[in-house]
C-alpha cells in the first residue's frame, strides 16, 4: 500500500468492489462466459468492462482478485457472508462448468457471478487501487494507491515503491530482517530468484542505518 485508502468510502453503497483485470483469461470468450452464467441459471449480463493492458479487450465483467473490498455486515448489522458465498460459488463452478478453463482463475471467474447471484453486480474500482507495476512499470503520472506485483525483483526495481517497502519492512521487522528471512527461507528464495534482491535490500538497509 502506497498511501492511505478509505476502503468503506471506495465501496460506497456496493456490496463488493474490485479492479478490472489487466489481461483477459485464457477461457474468456463470450461463449465461455455465457456457459459460465448458464451453469448458475443466470442470463448473460449486459455489462462489459475493458481490460487495462494488452489489447485492452472489451469483455464480460472480470476482475483481479488481488484487491477485493466487500461489506461484512448490512445496514442492520447482519453478516453478509460474502466470503463464504464466494467459496461456495467457486466450488459449484468447479462442479457445474464443463468448458475448459484455467483452474487458477476460478476465484476471478466466480467473483462477478457471485455479484449477480446476490443481485448486486461487483463495483469497478479505479485502477490506482490495484496498480500493476509488473505491466505498467514506474507508472509516471499515474496515481498508485496499492501496488500489484508478483516478483520481488519488480518491487525492488520500482523507484518509489521499492524504497517505501524497504523502509517499512525494516521499520517493522528490524534492520536484520532480510538476513533472518534468508536464513529461514533460503531454499525458497533461491528457487524464486529472490536471493540477490534480498541481499541488495540488506545492503541498502545497512547503508541507510550508517547514514
């Protein structure tokens, strides 16, 4: 997180909110989506979204699951059970859908379906709330409230977020945090090619402490 976010304010009157995905899933044609909704006895929705990257294809609603905001209780204080229902929807999707799809995307396939099942479609959040620095790099001129990345090297290379992450990490965990992380997870770090980045962070932290 790069700046404070008013999650309740971003959600507004919606039940669920998320950012549109940057890229289309492998199984995401109109025919695929029509089948997905049919599996839940739902008509295909009229709403469409435009992906943020690549060819910026227009598609049925499809959201990145990295940042999802939902209301835990309604106006009367009654639990909404959105998390539970999302899981149930995903399990039902797995049982009912017969067209080929990437199982790793099942959470994202079912999030918009959950919204329509509840009669309240997922609200689209501004891209700044899940800004993908893997795709958009430094993103100069674009507001970035929450940074989205998959690889430590991408974060470390980011001029703003990398420095902020380092300062926050060491402030919370201590100046020797990176060394302790490598001691505990060295094998995993080596497989994920994180070791050299973590070592660089450790050197940066030591240099900062010396100043």
